[in-house]
């Protein structure tokens, strides 16, 4: 295929800065060299190009050298391969990677995208573009490259050999954030398990020390006279990691029993359960605080909540239910994390209702919804009734909100910050939760006040009258309550 325009030089493309989505969505309409993407027919210049993505730098400005040295964190350059979708999708993904890097405590200096049919199996970006990335890293003074995909161990090693700085991938970055934010014993164990599962296939030998054999007592640190046939250092490390993984799995299973016991107690008391799930930083904890006054940590950061919080709430007609805040999801959530957090995510699968919170101000809320539903499918939570709750309405584009209303039937628009739409959400929760529906007329002796109290808590009391023989009640109860109340039922009611 021939081009009707003059091809760009690689250096020109490296200097070309695509405008931020929030500022300018139509750069391609004004670019005289732009060629529309048509299927997988990639233009030769696009295949050869790496484009700088604007607006990613978070480097501090106007600070003295002393302040700079005190505040300096890891300085990173982001790299992504754009294989499918639009340029907006590719830039959104890289911006999300920038937010992840900031959350991990890094300073983002630059971000680059390369257009390819698929990532290079050797160096991810391709050998020529990896060398260009090395020059960008050197120019920016970066010490780390973060790639917007999960790299094979060989890809990471080969790219490190070219760019001469540490290379990590999206999965390692997310695992690092989880490790920083985990607070509970269960959360820490789940994150450590995920990290070890990620590390196991990536053990790398460093010189002769990893290939030396350790036999007999040398593995314990003894030297001369103790050498002999045995495990290599890397085999020893692999065995230790497998042993630790098995230990962590046993610990998590033990913690799961405690969680299951609490959940069973709630089920035994027939307290309906509502789970809040959604993309990270969509405002789930803010919504929980608004609905229950829970006082949970709210932070404008990715994965601020890792340890699930369960709080008791009441419908507007006085029925009790539990509301559980869960860990946030993200695109390409590492499979190790899904597996490690499976026991936690079962809170969603076992709930009676799911509040799926979406950030209405995000550039791609539909992408968020798809990513969350993919994880919910992994934990078999797709059968739970779902209410789409579009949060941050105060900061969202009205056209985006209208589009979400059309695409997601029954979606409710709220703002946890201002309180807008929360009354409507409470009404929807009230209507969606199971209600007592079997009518009974009861006469409860005065010495069984515990029964009357339980009925006011777990049933719907329609009428109550104090008679000489006891308390007469007209109630609606759930199926499991009928048999225990039979002894108090008035079989022949005349008035």
C-alpha cells in the first residue's frame, strides 16, 4: 500500500506529543499527516513509530536541589504497545498506568506508545524501539521503565539489557501497590501469596552463585566438607517459595473459615447482604460512608481499600441489612490477585444484591464496567442482582450520564460527595432486597417479649394490640420464620 503523504521521520514522531484526552480529543482531525486506522492494515510509519503521550509527567517543579533530593522517589518512564482499539483507548490505558505508578510512590517523567500488531516476543517494543526508549530514559534521568502489559520473564530481561535500568510490568506494579496498602493479617497474606506466585516463574540466576550446587548441610550455611550433589541455588529458592506458598494457602483457608462463620451467622439471622463492588477509585468507600456512616478510609488513590469492611444498615422501613465494601478492580487485574483474594471476593458472590459503582467522570466508564464484570465472572458472582450506581455525577459530563442511562437499564446517578441521588438509591435498595411476605396472626404471651422484639427486627409488623392474654400481632414473615411461630398462631381469627 502506498501513502499519499510524506512519511514522517522516526525522530519527528518521537517528538510528536498527543494532546491529553481531557484537553483535545480531535488532534487527528487537524493533523495533515493523520491516516485513519482501518482494521489491521497498519501504516508503515505507525508500525515504525513510538509516540510520546502528553500530560503524564508528575515531576515536581520549582524546587531547590536540596528539596529535590529529599523528595525524589523512583523516576519512571512508561511504555505501552498499542495493538487494538482506538488511540484514545491506548492513551487511557497509559494514563491509568501513570496513576498506578503515582499511587506506588513514583514520579512519572514520560510515556511512550508504539503501534504494533502484537508485542515483540523478544523485547516487547522491538529491538530498534527499545534502543529509542533507552535514549528517552537517559534523557529524562529515569531509573525504571514500567510496561503497560504483563511481560514474559525473557521479555523483561531482554528489555533491561537494552535500556540499562530496572524494568517492571503492570502486574508487578499492581502487586506493589497492594503490598503497600494491605493492613489486615488476611490482606497481607493474600498479597504475599500473589507476589510469590508471580515471582516463582521469574526466578533469575545471577552469575555462578545461582548455579552452584548445595548438598548435605551446605544449604544451611555450612561450608568446607559439606559440599556434594544436591540442589542448585535457584532450585533451592524455588522449593522455599513453593513451601511458603503452601503455608500461606493454609493460613488463608483458616481465615476463610472465620469469614464463613460470620457470613453463616448473618445468613442464619436472615439478614440480607448488599455488596459494593466496582473499579478502583470509583468512590465505593465514600458511598459506604454515606449510606451507613461507617467512617471508612476515603482517599483519592487507587486501591485505597483492600480489606473488606462490613457494616450494618437499615432500609427506610426499618429492615436490617449488611453493606460490604470490597477491593477495587482494574483492567487486566493480575490473575494471581484474583485467586489470592478469592475468599474476600466471595462476599460479592454470596450477597443478595450488588451495587456496581462506576466513576461517571472517567474517560471510559463502559470500559470500567466491562473490566469489573470480567472479574465478577471469575469469582462466579454473575447471578447476583446488579444495580449500576454511576458515582461522581457532580464531576461527570451530562452526555456521558445520559449514555450510561440508555445502555444500563435501571442505572442510578449519584454523587457520594454532594449526596445527590442517594435517596433514590436507598429506595431502589429497599425495593430490591427480599421482604417478608407470608401473613400471620399471632398471640404472644407477655413472658415471651423476645419473640415480639425479634418480629419487630426481622419481620414486618402490620398491627399490634395488647390483650389480657398477650400481645396480638398481624405480621408478614419470611418462609423460614413460619414454623418457629406456629405455636403462637391464631388459627381461627374472627376479628
